[in-house]
C-alpha cells in the first residue's frame, strides 16, 4: 500500500434519498420499474418505513412495484 496525501474526501451520498422521495410521492395505484434486486430492496424498505403496502410483479424489463394501500 502507498500513502497518498491531499486527496479530497468526496461528499457523502445520501443513501436512499431517491427512493424516499419517490415513495413519498406515490399514490395508491402508482407504480415504479426497478431494474435490479438492489432497487427492489430499497423501494420495498422505504415503502415499509412509510407504512405503505406494495406488490411487485416481474415484467419484460424488470420488476414493477405498485403501491396498493
């Protein structure tokens, strides 16, 4: 390993902020398309925290997640 000096620290990424904002805006019947398992997990996690009920189905391009309550 090599010690590097004067390398700036990148700003923190706001983990999940996109999903939180997305879920908060969803109304019953709205859906989103998740392209990978990571996105599915994040959307499901934030929906549960917001006390929303969701359902998901495999579609041609990925997994579609609907807010049902």
